[in-house]
């Protein structure tokens, strides 16, 4: 089941980008909150249909863990993958 409405996600990203571009910090903050809230709701629906133990974190990542493609910003204390 595809829980993400790609058109809605794109619209949220566009609204956030435009608020940042237009230097409207309060609007950008509100758009980011809208987006993060929506993603939290989607996550909750996904987990309601499947138990947490049925969704290993590894199943949510690309096969290589994603950090190499994401670049240095992805390597944080939560994802400390080192480059070779």
C-alpha cells in the first residue's frame, strides 16, 4: 500500500522552498511543521497496519544504508557511517 501522496509531498516541498526563497521565516516554519506533521501521521498509519517489530529499520533504508549517496550531512551521531 502506497501511503505517500507524491503530489502532496511535492506541493509541501515547493511551499517550503518558496517561503525560504522569499525570506519568510514564519511561513517557512509553518510549512515545515505541516510537512513533518503529515509525515508523522503517515508513519503512524503505516505502523498501525503493521507492528513495529514487523518493520525493521534496515527495511526503510537503501541497500547501502543511504549514507554514501546522501553525502557528509547524512553522517551524524545517529548515522555515523564513515567514508572509506
